C-alpha cells in the first residue's frame, strides 16, 4: 500500500541533499557536509527509504572522521541514550524501509551487533586505539564510500 502524502511532503521528498556546517575554527579540517557527494547521494531523496538515506549519510560522516585519525586509532561508535556502549565499527548495513545495522566489537573485543530504527538513530563517532599494534588501522569509511560510488 502506498503512503498518502500531502503536496508539501511529496515536493520535499524530491529534494536533493543539502548540508551545511559552521565551525569555531575557520581552518578546521574539511567536514562531511562540505565534501563532494558520491553518486548515490546525488539522487533525489524521494527515491530512497529512510534506512537507505540514513545509511548513505552515515558513510560520509564515518569516512570524514577516519580521515582525521592517526595510524594508532580506528573509528568506533557510541550510542547515545542507550546502554550499548561503544562499538568498534566493522560493518554497517540497512534493511529497507527503516532499519540500520551496526556490526563490530566492544573495547574488550566482544562481537557486537546493534539493529536500530532510523527514528532512534543518534550516534557519536569516537576514536579508539587500534586492537593490534602491528596491523594498519582498519578504515571502513573508505570501503563504504567506494560502495556508494559504485552503487
């Protein structure tokens, strides 16, 4: 069954992505809102589910955050308003129309998966020390962004 939308909602759904950021430091590193959008994010918003739209934008933020990390740190995600704690990001997915899934491990190395409804999505990106000192840091944001460009 199709959702019934008002004229304003229908028009709003066809809008393209718009983002903006202001920072206290004018020389701060580039923010995700200022990046060139990958192919997947140049499509009208109305052609996407809430889950896919949230997933695609999260990828931009994660990739941009990883670009600010040194080789001793990897990206992790803290979940606000929940007792889930922090998850070292090893995978992200979505299940249309409204679920986003995070795969990873906690700081003690315990395998972790969080499935979250897009209406409850509220995350904080954090830098955690690499798990194995001799390995290069794992950068999932770059893999996710490549998937957006190809998809």
